[in-house]
């Protein structure tokens, strides 16, 4: 489905690989020749139907996740915090996290890294790091929040990572770079664990690394299973402030507090 989406969004220039051969043979793509003899690809009616079905399936799969993300963001708002959903932030991480056996597990996660210049000296949460040993990483936590405060040292940035399936959680725990990015951008990191089809937590607190806290759904309520270790964050980097300003915080529906009564 990824290749179909790419072709649908683009001018349809062919890659001429075996995947395209399979899609052409299945009748999901067709070849088109322009007036100048250039060949392009476009989706057939069957291809558009298959893409629409895949999108509907993905939407249904994400609904429980997005519902819990919204619930956590709403709760943080009631606690007096400003929350952002799906915010893309960058942090410098040690290059060693992307070398050797750990490198493949970064693929497919929201963590993307790009090289720094060797002479770059960066500051992350008040600590200076060298570009020789670190690389920029882009990460997208489910919920990022700060306190409503005019004193920068009192903002207490926190990340909440939402998991609604055990398979997704176990896959996530095998990505040390992703977890390191969350820990680098916040003073505390929480994993929020949903329930399975039988109403049981999808994991035990001890399965989550000790550097992270655990919130669990129990009979429809969020319960602290293990508190998150906290560390002081003196100030947020300028690029984080820019990202917060551009995205805008999560807004709770009007009358949300009254609905709880």
C-alpha cells in the first residue's frame, strides 16, 4: 500500500522494480504514455479501491490509540498543563545509539537522525554536547506537555507515550534510540498502557524500563502503576519553543469539566 500511496501523491514516475511489476500484474497500476513518449504510472479503479480499504483499516486500528491520546491530553489540561499531540521535536543523541546491532531497530520508528557538523556544540536541557559525538534526532511523542508557568525552570516538560497493544509496546521497547530521545527532551517519561480485550493491562509495570513511569487503564480509569523518575530541566531549547509555537497546544472541548460532574 505504501507504493500505491506514493504513486497516487506523485507524478507517477516509475521505479522499474519488481514491486511495480507485481502491482501492474495485479491490475492495481496501469502504464500511461505521454505525448512526448514518457511513461508514467497511475492507479486503476481497483488500485484506488484497495488504497481506500487500507486507509479505512488503518483508521479503525488507530481509533483506540487516538482516543487514549486525547484522553491523556485532556487530563493534563485539567491538571493545569499545556499539552501537544503528535509534536515533532529534535534532540541530539549519542551516535553510538545508531551504530552496531542497535541500528536496525530505529527503522520504522518516529525517530529520524541527521548528522551534525563536527564543530557544532549544542545545548540540550542545559547540558552542552559536541557534534563530534552526537547526531540530531527527530522524534514524535504521543503527548508532550509543560506546566503553565512564567518561570522557565518550573515548566517540567513531560512525555506520555500511549500503547494500546502489547505487540506495539514490545516493539517500542526494542528501540533504545526512541526512548533516549524522549528522555532527552523531557524531565519525565510515562508509558500509558491500555487494556486488552479481556480488560487486563497489556503489560506489567516491571516490563517497562525503570527510567520511565507507568500509567495503566483499570476499569476505565488511569492509575499510576509506577511513578516516573524526575529530573530538573532548567530551560527549553529555542528550537523546542519554535515547534511549540508553530503547532499550538491541544484544546479541550468546552464544557469538558462540567461533563465530569
